[in-house]
């Protein structure tokens, strides 16, 4: 019996999403001139 899995089922993908959210929250207070500088690199 075949089971359909999505990349969203992968733990590494879920952890990457969590990391992205942490970075977005951490950089939300950065100065706007850093929006395309340091923030995009993080």
C-alpha cells in the first residue's frame, strides 16, 4: 500500500520553518535600512 508523503512531513522542513520564524521575529525591530541588507542575509 503506497502512502503519500509531503515534504512538509519532514522534520527538517518543519525545523527550517521554525528557524525562519525566529529570524523574522528577531529582525522585525531592525532599522528599515537593514531590510535588504543584514536581514536578508540572515
